[in-house]
């Protein structure tokens, strides 16, 4: 019985040992996220491990600047170059946790991903390694929760696609400042900060001023600056070098100017300062060098091809810089190189003819905007701008195309027609103070005031619309006037001349007039006679013809 119990105990002990030799693994989260500059932690946990070794595989290692692996528990070992190995110093199964730490690169962008493969094999109590296993985690670089970087990233993309040579230095400098702030905003934790940086960068892009749009030529200024910067102060006297330094600082500041006069002035001043440099006496003969420099500076860029002129300018910069060098061989080499560059100049044989283009530009600039519709004028401005750009081009085909387009735009200009508006306004103003139309006064004055403003409109449709409104008003005025007429009312108008239609100026009437005169004369005599007769009879009736009677009052008393 005791033997049976002993065997049972040994069996249970062995069984327990076998069970504990199979460690349980807690799988890591299959996904992980991190932002730029943050550290992404990926954890792998084992409840009982004697030893573990393997490697970490990154599908896109450029997303991270560093990686490290740490172990907890009683495990010892290390991690290097993506490989790791840890073991229990006591040889026992112990629980342990391994944390892979990945530092997200500053160059990572939201949406970038990397597959992290944790490949490992475990050893048992006897030190025998088991099969190789893998656990995979997908790491995604993302923005802060609920933050939208789309517009910011788009503006950064646009800004980075632009070229500094296409814009003025001042506007380009402002863009670079806004671009730097925009990139810093990729780490922002607030949407307000992100949107503000995106808006500022968008504004800076919109405010970029193309060099061609200003018609400012910086080429000579840039050339003189390059020459001055290639010189060595040790080769010239302090006083002359001081003058050069002042002129150079002024020239660099003029790179931001939008005035051609200021740019030219700065370039000339710097060129004079370079020519006025006094070399420290060193016994070197600069005669040939100065001769070649004088020849080169007397040439014109427009007469030669771009490549050959670029080679000349490079040789000229070196030659001017060699003026102060105390080594005769170096000076002679520079002189020879410049002489060769002058000899290698290739003249432009097919000069571009800008005659017709300049003519069309002059015609377009002499036109009056107020005489044409807005739409046709906008089209002209677009073609005019393209023509001005083509005026600096070297391709005859492009120049001819721009000329034709501008000529077509000039021909396509649509003149504004205000005559109908003039006529209808004049017709209505005749009735503006008619007392019989007082009910229409307000409407008349409102429409007339608005219509008068249409003489500054560049939209023919808008002008025609007001003509239609005024025409309707005039019809209403005429209808009102007609309604005021009646049978007893005579509307006195302007007298109309009626010319005779008889061939002899109504000569038949000349015979009628004498007859009418004598008839009238006879009637008048009769009338006078009748009046006299009536008057005389009336005078007779006024005489008292009653017989006289001897009347005595005393008779009445009797």
C-alpha cells in the first residue's frame, strides 16, 4: 500500500512537471498605433519560460528611429540588431513579459504602416529549443484622436512642389516660414492648431509673387553677388574691402525688392565696388586677366545661347576672384579659362521676332475697359498676361501662338451698347414732372436712378434687363396718359404745319373773298338800319300825350 502511494506521488509530480514545461503564451494585440515622435510599445507575455530566443522583423524599418526590447521577471539576456535571447538563471520555468519599444520617426506620416513580426522559439527544462513560432502586430502611424491632418498635408505637398527660382525672395521666405510651422503642426494635439497652420501655409502659397509677374530682372544683381562672394578679403586693402562689404549687403537686401530701378542700382553699385577693389601689392601681373574680364563684361547675354553664356559667366566669376590672388600661375589659368569661354560663345542664329507680339500688347494696353463687356475683357486680360510672359520666351512658336491668341481676344471684345438705355431714359424723363402722373413718380425716379448706374456696368444682359423694365414703365405712362383724355378735353400738342396740296396755292379762293366781303358789308348795313329804327321808335314812346285837365282840390271838398 505504501509502495502504491509512493508510485502515485511520483506519477503526479512528473505529470505536474510536464504540464509546467508547456508555457502558456498571451498573444499581443494584433494592432498598435502611434503618432510621430511617440514610442509604440508591443507586449508579449509568457506564464512560464525557461529560455527564449528569436528576432524582431520590421517590414518598414524607416518608420522608426530606434527599437529596443526589455524583459521583466527573473529572465536575463539581451537584444541587439533585432535579435534577442533571454533565459532563466535558475533553469526554472518563470513567468516573463517582453516589451518591444519602437520610436516613431519624425518623417513618418499619418497612414503609414509597418508589420512587426515577433519570431521566437522556447527552450524546455532540458534546454531543448522547440519549434519556431511567430506573432504578428500591425503598427499604424496615425494622428491624434479625432484630428484631421488632410488639409495640412495637402498644403505641405503643394508647398514642397514649388521652386524658389520662380518667386520673389520675400514671398518665398514667407512661404518657408509657413511651411516650417506647418510641419511642426503635424505634432499638434488640437484641431485648431492644425487648421491654423494649414490656413497660414495656404495663404503664403497664394501670396507668392512670380518673378515674371513683377517684370523685375534680378540676373545681373545675382551675378554681381556671386562675384563678390567669391573674393577673398586678404587680397585687398581694408578700405576697399569695407566699401565692397557695404555694397554687397545692400545688394542682398535688394533681392527682396520689387522695383527694377532699385535692383539695377544695387547691382551697379556692387559692380563698381568690385571694380574699385585695391589689390594688395604682390608682384603678380593681372594685365591679361583684366583684359579678358573687360572683354567679357562688354558682351550681351541676349546675343548668345544659354549654355555658352552660362559657361562664360562661371569663368568670369573665377577670373574676377583671381584678381587678388598672389599666385601668377593661378591668375594666368583664370585668364586663359575666361578667354576660352569667350571664344566658345555660340551666337543665337535664330533670334525670336517679338515685333507683332509687342504690337498686339501695345494695342491691348491702350484699350478702355469701360467700353467692353466684363466677360470679353476678362478673356483679353488672360491672353494679355500670357503674351507678356511669352515676350521673354525663346521659342518662336510659343511667341507666335501667344500673339495669335491676344489678337483673337482683341477682335472678340464685345462693346457695351448703352444707346437703348439712353433713349428710354430720355423718353421717361419727359414725363417725370407731369402732375397728372404723380402716382408713377416714385416708380419713375427709382428706376431712373438705378438705370443711371448701369452706364458703369460691363454686363450687356444686365443693361438690357433695365431697358426692358424702363420700356414697361414707359408703356404704363402712355396708358395712364390715354386714360386721362375725354371728349371735352383737348390735349394741346405741338403745332403741325399743313402744306397746300393744290397746284396753284388755293388760287380758287381768291375769287370767293370779294363776294364774301360785299355780302358781309350788306348784312352789316341792314343790321345798322334795324338798330336805328328800333331806337327812334323807342324815343317816340317816351313823350306824354295825355290831354291836360284843370284839376282843383277844392272840387273834391264839395
